[in-house]
C-alpha cells in the first residue's frame, strides 16, 4: 500500500474541512480517530476519490485521485458506515456478482468468485437471501464480500461496528482482525484499533496526532475530555 497526501486540502461550500495535509501511508493496518466533524471521514474519502482535493494532491499506488479516478477506485475499496447504502440489488449473491460486471470473466468464473468470497466469510448460507432480511453483522460481512470480491489493494471502512449489538460487533471485529488485506478503519471503537500498526487522530480539520495506537489514543482522550 502506498498512499500519499501532498499538501492536500478539502473544502465544502467555501469552508475548509481538512487543512493542507502531507503524509505517506504504507502500514498494513491503520486506524483513524477523532471527534465528530474532525475531518476523519473526509480524509478517508479522499483516498479513493469520493472527495477530491481542492488544493494539493492525493495519490494511491502512484495514481492521482483527481486524474485517474477509475484506477484509484479499483485499488481502494470503501465500505460506508451504513452498508445498506452500497448493496443495491435485493439478493446477496447477485449484488456481489455486480462488482465483477466490468471484469472479463465467464459466467462460471463469476459464480466461483462469488461462492469463494461468501465461503471465506462463512456466509455461503446467505447467498440467496434478500438483503433486507440480514442482521447488522450479516450486512457488514455482505458489504465486505461485495468489495473484496474485486480484490482491491486497500480496504477503507467507515465505522464498521457502529450501531451493532454486542454479538454482531464481536463477529465483525473478529472478521476485521482476520483480514489479509491492507485496511484503514475509521472508528470510535478504540479497542478495535488498539492493535493496529498506526493510528491517526484528527481534530478540527487538522492531523492532531500520528503514531503508535497507545500514544495517539491517549492524545485523543485528552482532546475529548
């Protein structure tokens, strides 16, 4: 994973949401924390081009998010805070197959890819289920499957345990810790990111702390006090 921010800035309606930021991300597991409105979600969305820099540059794997959007989105998968918003077809296996529609794969190859990713997350039994019938934890696993079937280089997750009950939160956390992919996780769940390689803390649109989880979480607690 090679993600670079070069004096990258984000503005909405004339207001600076993320002040000029320069950093490089190469670690396998990165957590992003901060109070609501701190700029952390904007930062994450800039990585795969959902938010383009008003100034400066963001690149993923050498590709500029402003100029090479399709290449960047193929490298950086994004799972939204509410996974229901990105599952567009009513039946789970059909939705997962949709992500492969631009790939030059035979029908059999697509079916094998869908079956394989469902089996990987232990949700093969849900293949023919309708999305509205799934629990919160099952929805998160379904969203994971729908993104990872396309084999991105990095997976970005926005509050993956938000609004989950204890059982489903445990299921999702266990799955996240078992992922082989590079991941960037935005979360208020400090236990989830406590064992990550690096944590970033944002405050009022600026990077307030960057480093090992223990140090950065301690700084976040000071900010939140």
